[in-house]
C-alpha cells in the first residue's frame, strides 16, 4: 500500500475522527453517523476512502455494516514510515 494513499486518506479531519472513534472498538455506520453533521452518502464516501486505503475493514451483521480499524495496516504503515525515515539519515 503506497504511503501517499494512506496520507491522502488521513488528511481529511472527518476521516481522522472516524478512526479516532473506531479506536474504542467496532461501530455500525449508524453509530458513527451520530458523531457527525453530515449526510449518509457523505459518511459513506469517507468510509470508502478509508477502506480503499486499507485503514478500516467492514463486515455485515444482519442489516448493519460494522466497521473496525485494520490494525495490521497501521503496523505496516508504521514500519514503512520508520524505514523511510531511516533512509533519510
């Protein structure tokens, strides 16, 4: 996963807030929406960008979609950043 896609996904404050909410655990899309003053299509767009950047994952539970952080992706990103910084020294 290119770091540029990750940084683009992280650059938007609403997406940062979604990730912050998911740090506490899994949430349904309706639970996430309660924390924002945006429409469902706008929230879905943000969630899609985070999913394409592999920062979150989703699963269907009945009628709801449940989102969670993709912790392995964050570990990989951290390793890439450390490697990048090591090359610069």
